[in-house]
C-alpha cells in the first residue's frame, strides 16, 4: 500500500487543520488506517486509528475531543480533522496502514507515508 499525506502547514494556537491521506495499491488487504506524529527528538507516537470495515475509531488521550479521524473507502482516503490546536501538537504527521495486530505501537504498522509538517505557533 502506498500512502501520500497532504494538508499540513502553519497555524496559530486554537486554530484548525485538516490532513488527508490518499492510499493506493493493495488497499483491500488493509485492515486499519491511522495517524501518528513525531516531534523533533521524540519517538513516533500514536494519534488516531480507524478500522476500514466498520469505521470504529480510537484516539490518544492527548488529542481526544479535539481531533477526528474519518475514512472514505470509495475514495481510499483517510482524513484527520484537527481542532483547538496547541503548540505541543507541532510535529510531522504520518499516515499508516496496518493489519489486525496493529496497535498503538508504531512498529506494528505495515506501511507509511512520507509525512507532512504541522506547526502550531503560540
């Protein structure tokens, strides 16, 4: 599966951004899609995930209530709506595709996009 992210940029604290991930390739074998992020000097961390079959979602505690993940299986896209952004949300955001055993640990995911930078200024 090939993944391409878009939608990153610079926004002021309290603002919103919407990230999009376009998937191609062996999409039908993909069980779950997700978003991770990595700030400078930190490990890649889980943000949100969504199951392709029924749309069930889960979020990290740090973004719950502010971010919303959604998918469009017809278009093979996964979006991340980010509201009430904070400076600590600044990171490179990565789209990922995984299988039934993929967890919040990034090493358990199979495919990755190239990442898109999100910068939140205070």
